[in-house]
C-alpha cells in the first residue's frame, strides 16, 4: 500500500479552483466507505481521472447502491459535473474534494 500512496503522491495534483464547476470523467477506485456522524451516515467516495489525479466526494447516500441499477460500480467511469469544495493533502497525496456531484 505504501508504494501505491507514493505513486499517487507523485502523480496527483489539485484540479480547478474552489467553487469552480467542472465537467469530469472519473473512475470510482473503491467501494464507498460509510462513516457515522452527527448528521447521519456519509459515504467517502474516492475517484481518479485519466491523469491519475485523486478526487474525493462525501455523499449523503451510497452511490454504490450494492450493484442495483443506477449504482456506481467500482472501476466504472462516468462523466459528471461537480463543484470543487476544497483542496487538501493526506499522506502526501493531493486531493480535490468535490461537492454537488451529478
């Protein structure tokens, strides 16, 4: 896993400006992870684009939907519109945090 994070750190860059609405083609890299919080369950969804830049979306509903029709499956690529919420770095990997993904 350390090798993967090291490669991501070398390739990942921030995308766009905060509050900018973008059209992106993203691949869901892993099944969304559920986190319980004060406002209920949120799902951390991690994506990459063709340039291997990392994007994170905190969704209020599970976009994976256990494989039901309309659900976003791991390794599936979709064109979406999203707003850049912020940029942050975690363990040397630059991530563009998204909101209003649709």
